[in-house]
C-alpha cells in the first residue's frame, strides 16, 4: 500500500525568522499518524531568515544529519567544532551522551536546510561530528549515498530521484517500506 502525503499536508510553523515544515510530529505539532518512519524521527524542511538561528541547545541519543539546500549554516558545538555548512555539504552529529550546539544563518540571504534525526541503534555513545562536501558532479543525474549506519546502502538500489514525472512506478523485493519526500 502506498499512502500519498502532499507537502502542504505536513505540519507547519512560521515564527517569522523560521518557517518550518514537519514531516513527523515535532515540537508543538503532533500527528499520531505521522510520528516517525522506522528509525527516522525528524525530517524538517527549515527556512531561516538572514542573521537568525537556533541559540545553544542540547541533544542526547540522536543521530542528526543536516543538509543545506540554499544559503549557509554556521554550526558551533560543545565538542569544539565550528564550521559553515553550504549547499552540497552534509553535516553529521551523533549526540550520544549529550552535546550542545548552536546553528545560525550567518548572512542576510535566506537559508533552506533539511534537518534529519534518526534514533540510534545504541544509546549512550560518545558524541561525534563530521562534515563532508559532495560536488554537483558527484550528485548530478544519479543517487548519492550521504548517510547510512555503516557507509553502505541497506539494499542495492535504495533510493530514487524524481523530477517533473507524471507518474512513478515503484517495485520492491519482499516487503518494502518507502518514504517519498516532496521538496516542493
């Protein structure tokens, strides 16, 4: 069975400085039908105004991936990391036993990012941080693995990119679970 959930049916909040769409229950938005997908707990599409952002705040026992679509995101954390994440960059932070961090839009231009949180396989691990850049050539007209538990796809062919298609046919081996995210 395939359930279609349009982009405009997701949770939404607009604080002026932050315009966010929630795929799953998050903060004050609760939808018992959309709490998480397997270990995927958060998939937020955030737009942050220039000069605005999230002040220092804590996380614990969560795997966090940040993918910048437009603009730049300045990150600082209690592990001593500081960087600016730009389109094509993927930031990974394992909050483990606890980490605090801040995230700001350092420019006056708008920032758009995907904030992705996954429930870890093991709790209480040492916090870690990493950041990688994937060039346009590495991603153009093909899928590119940017996050997985061990650096390899769960199954050959996992993932799909769809652009301006009138219809899509998905086939799976055995039982398949599919999450299709609309970036509109």
